[in-house]
C-alpha cells in the first residue's frame, strides 16, 4: 500500500483527519454496504470521536471535491461515515481479513507520518515567525529582493520563449 495513495484519501473534516467509509471499503476490498453493516453490528465500539456521519452540507462539499468517489452506485440519500484514526484502528478489530489487517497497518503508519510531518513544520514555522518579528525590516528587504529576482527571471523566460517576428535575413 503506497502512502501517497492513503494520504490522498485522508480529509480534514470538523478539524479532524478522517477516512470516509467508501474509501475504506475500497482499500479493504469490500463493498461500502458490508463495511457499514459490520460497523452497525458493533456500534458500541465507535463513539463520536471515533466515527461520525457527515452532514448533508459536508457530504455535498465532499461530492464536489471528489467526484470519482461517488460514481460507485452509492446511495446518495445516506451520507458517508467518517472514521478518525482511532475509528480506523477499531475497524481492525471487526474486520479480520488479511487485506484489512495489512491496510490498517499502512493507514496507522500514514497517520503517524502525517502527525510527525505536521509537528516538524510547526516548529519551523514558529522559528520563522520569531525571526520575522525580530528582524522585520531585514526580512522585508530579503522578500523584496527575492520578488525582484523572481519577476526578472519570469520576464527573461517569457522573452526566450517568444519567437521573433518579421523578416529573416
């Protein structure tokens, strides 16, 4: 399972990173209906912070963002379930196929990688902000110089791409 494939299926809804039921069903190689039935049979294992149903507005928003996800004969009257990291971990307890186990391991690794990446960038952004406030004037000069160089480079590439018109000798 490729991490980039999993990352593309993780969405941020209500401030939480989640996987939607139809994406999980696709990854686990089961029908969405089968996945949801297994969850409903074990509903006590899925409190609100593990799984929630999207509102109609959230569902419409997702539908406009990921058209392909809704092309698989999904019942559009029922909104999808969103599973948090803990909800996906709980799914491993109710889905026991080899595929489900391997997919869950890959999903857990992806969530860990995303969390680690976010923490690393948070520290970098905080340091950059601190430096900007400390050296505000100097940073604005650097930004001005960078913008000048970028614009100059863009002009040069546009001029190189243009074909000369007129008579050729």
